[in-house]
C-alpha cells in the first residue's frame, strides 16, 4: 500500500458516508454527563440493592450514616439523594436539612417503612422532592429518582441560562454606556476643533492681508514694517492659543487622573461654558458659569470632568419646558468634608461615599437649577441605567449613570438635593491638587 493510500484510508476513517453518498466528517459529541446519585441507608442490604438497581444509570455514592452523607455532599456535586428517614444516629430529616444547607439545589427522595403525617410534613417543609414507602417496587423507585434527576437538570439549565442572560444584559448595558460616553466625547472634541478653527481663521486672514500689503516688495517702508510687526503680534497670540488648546486636550487623552493636571478648574469651566453656549438645550434659559475665586487643579481626567458637568447641566437645562435658570459654580475647600452632615432622605442622596478620597484640598462643583425638582419616589432611581422621565427621542437614561461612574472612578462623591417647586442641586466633590506649570 502506498503512502497516499494509507493517508486516504485514515482520512476516510474519520468520515461518515450518508445514504445519499455524501461524505460527512465525524465530530463525536462529548459523552453526556451522568447524574450523581447519593444513596443513604444505615442497612447494608437495602443500600447494596439500590446500588445494583442504579449502577448502570448514574454515578453512585454510598453512605451508611448521616455524617458520611454530609461529608460526601461537601466534596462532590450531588444531583439527587435517596435518603432513608429511620437511621441510627442522625435521622433522615436531620440529614435532609443538612444536605439542603450544603447545596439547596440537591433533589432528595425520602424512603421510610414507618410513614407518619408529621414526618411527611417536615420532609416537605424541607423541600424533599418525593416520598417512597418501604418495601418499594422498582418501577416506582426508578420513576421517583428519574423525575428528581430531571428536575435537577432543568433547574441547573434554568440557573445557567439566567446567569448567561444576566451576563449578556450587563455586557449590553456596558456597551451602551461606552457608546453614550464616546458620543458625548465626540461632541466635546467637535467643540475643541471649533475652538482651534477660530484662531486658525484669524491666522489665515492676517497672512492674506500681509501678503497683499507686502506683495513682491523687496524693501519695506516704515509703515509696512509697523503693519507687519503689529500683525505678527496677533499671529503669535493666535498660534499660542492653538498650542494651548491642543496641548490641554492631548493631556486629557492620556487619561491619567493621578498625574497633576496641566489645566485648572477655571479653564475646564471656561471650556464647558463655551460648549454649552451653543448647545440646543440652552434655548431661552438663563445660564451662568461662575469660576473659582482661587484656581486649583483637580484629580480627574479633563474630558471626564467636562462630560460630568455637561451631563448635569444638560439635564438641568431640560428639566422643564419653561424658561428657567441654571448655574454652575466651583469652590476650593481646604478642609475635609464632615460626611455625618449628609443624610439620605426623600429630598437628598449621597453616592460613592465608600470610594471617596476625603482629604483636602477638595474641589466642590455644583450645578443648580430652579426647575420643578425631583419627586421623592423618583430620586432613588435617577442614577439607574436607562431610567429616564423624558421621551425616547430626548434621552437614553444613561447621562446620570455616566456621571456617577466617572465621579466614582475619580475618587469623588456625588450629592443631590432637591425640593418640589424650588429646583435641584447636583454637587460633586473631587480631590484637588496644585496646578502644574505646562512644559
């Protein structure tokens, strides 16, 4: 036989020829797992008899007393326990209770030759799945164990499917949140491009003016020299603006909040003010941004800080259709917060306390509106993902959830105060840091 024919023979041995003549590769499924049956009886005769009955159907574990049964349950995954009620030492009811403590999902079939109402009631209270009288017939016994195995398998599948569904929902939720965050960052960086385009437009216009004024002249008079010097000063100022904007936001992209920031809170508030002045939610609302009296850095990624304040401000601007007032202000705090003063109630909530880095200096940033306020029954839900009181065209229900997430990542705390008919204040407290000089 040639090498080729040997290889062909091996290849054919791994395939199956169907009735139609098609060659289908064989991929044998892994053997289906046998259920594990624990047989507990202090009499060896019944114990061995049951072993003979079920040895070909299930993986068997045998115990002659309750203590051994509990030990086996702690070491092995048991699907069904076949348990005699009347045993010396630990009774079957005690063993049933202990087995359910070890693994509540174990199905237990009770056996007894002395049936009483109290015993049956107690066994059912402890969630025994069936009750077999001794002496038993094989058909009844096999049916009881098979039904218990089927319930165990079904419960296991339901549990596994529920876990998979929960993981899938969590993954979809995470993806939607990331998508929403990316969309908001896109809006922020579109504004940055707009900011840079302003100075670039000035630079381009002045260069054209200088070119027209100077043209092909080989020598410049005093007027032309003064003209060029004046325009060069403007050009230098505008180029510096472009460099500062690009440097600031490139440092944000590195997303390293533990590093000292290259921009202060007041610069972030100025950028935020520029971003919101052109936002559709502004409409006819009164809007003010008040900077810190004394500027300071903040330990949060710059883009995250703008996104947090932007989400809070847009929510405040959209809290009611009538014109109202929205204010954003900051303050430098040189003492740690007294967290005992913050009490959760129907009109106030404090979030992320367990992650809060409560050490001065701290930065307080507040977004305040004089809108209708948040109803007490809604306040506990506003930070849940996908919860929104807006229509589907106006909101995703992710804005405040993103705020909570970003504040938590920065080691900050988030406080909400609201009152019906008077408005709402969202306040974030973040770790401050001295400003670093840009290099």
